[in-house]
C-alpha cells in the first residue's frame, strides 16, 4: 500500500482461509472489497480460521460478503471440499472442472475484479452473490438445480465438520512466527 499498490482498486478473494499471524491488517483500507469463501465439506481447514483470522480482523472493509458453497446431492454430485475449484468430485483419478468451479468461484472472482477496477454494477451483484444465476446450470435433461451459493453479511460455519487444521491449534502451526 505504501508503494502505491491498490491505488486503482483493491480486493481480497479469500478461499478456505489459512492462519494469519500478520499484525498490519488495519493498514488495508476500508475501500477494499472482500469475499471470503468457505466450502461446506472442507476436511482440511476449519471455517473458524477464515472467520477469526480474516473476517474478524478486517472490520474496516465495508463491501464484503461471506460465501458458502455446499455440496450438491443431485444425479451427478458436486463436492464442496477444500480442493474447490478443480476437484475430483465425481470420483475421477484426475482433477476436473465442474459447475462450482465456473459458477461458484471463477465467475465471482472475475466479477469482483471487474467491479473493483471498472465500477461495473452488474459485476458487483455477481461478485457478491446477488445475481439469480448461481444454482442453475444446463444438465443432460434440461435445467436442474444445484445447491446455490449462499452469500451472507456474517460468517456461517460448519460446526459439524472435522477438519485437519483447527482454529484452536493455530499456535501449533506458527513455524517460528510469534503466535498471539
């Protein structure tokens, strides 16, 4: 920021947030835009990491949304795990792209960029989950519902998950950093 970075716009698109030991979060300006995405079946990172180390530490950002992608349990299921985007959700041996990648992640990221740098108001609605297109996509037999992206103004966390990296174990992974 001190070198002029972000002078034309600044956004954060946080996916399955990791621990943050930084002490300068207050330097991020309130004009930044932020989306924090969590994936309901994330077996790697505890949602509380995103909530406590990202969301709660950046209250100055006024344009922000918490987004949840849940697994779709339709004919061809779409997993909502830590490896989203580009997952092996249908049991493939290699990662492939699916509807969540395009509609849930990349579309939101592109729209956030367009809104931040060009001021596109339609892109703002797409980025922050206010558009009507998430939740529908063309299937073999026509349109079928997938679990819609949930965009909220406050964190929604899965308290029933058992991820590998827990919020309560933050200091275990500090690796030489001071742990507050």
